[in-house]
């Protein structure tokens, strides 16, 4: 991947790098039962654990992957974090994975779709990528529906290192998406 010059852009949301001061948000998001069920149980049960996760996992991922990862998504009006969205480089996948997770208080507002579309545009224009993939838990119907709504096509299932069980696998041709 090429190191991007900027951040993804969207009308209502601001993308920014995670900071240690985001630990309370991470702890709240990652201890949500839906996050644990559909994404993973990272054991983030305290602010200290969230701070360590940001410092030891999240920020190094951005450095290792040339400036891309899961950005904090904040409302432009309030600057309050509402979720995470970005690109994940995973062992076992041939291309970057569109990933997202939104806090339970901010679901159903169209933020995931808006953020995902911004990531698609960014991946195409800033990174020069022609394809992205995405994975979801097989029982996460909302996430699967969102991916198909924004142009991803189901492409079977994958068993990946560091992920328990089987994931539904989706691929998008970025050149054909608007």
C-alpha cells in the first residue's frame, strides 16, 4: 500500500488517528455484547486495558501498514467518537479488509454506511487500490446487508488466522463503485 497524504472525508464524520485519550471510548465499544459476539472479545474490561490495546496494537498497526488502520470516527458537530472504520491488513487475505464497528448509542444513524463509503473512495483515490474485501460473522445480518448495499459481493467463507471460526467473505471492485 502507498502511504496516504490525508484522511478519508465524509459530510458528517471526521476521521482521525486513535489516541490514548480514547481509552474510555474503546473500553465502552469493545465491551459491548454485540462487539464481543460479532467481532471479538479482546478482553478490554478496563480503561487501563484499553489504553494498553491502543498503545500496543492499534497505533503499531498504523505504523506497520503505512498510515492505514481503523480510524476513530467522530461526529463533526460534537467531535464525539461514534465508532471505528478503516482498512485492516490481515494474514490470510490477499487485499485490505474494510472494517468497522460503531458504538451502540450511534447505530442506526447511517454512520457505518457513510464511513464505509468514505473508506472506499479513499482506498481508490489515495491508495490506488482496485479491490477491497470485508469479513463478517455469519450471524451478523446487519453488517452483511450493509456491505451488499454499498457494492460488496458475497464470495464464500474464510477461516483466517487469529479469527475464531468461519467468516463470511465479501469482495468489492472499487472501479465499478460510485
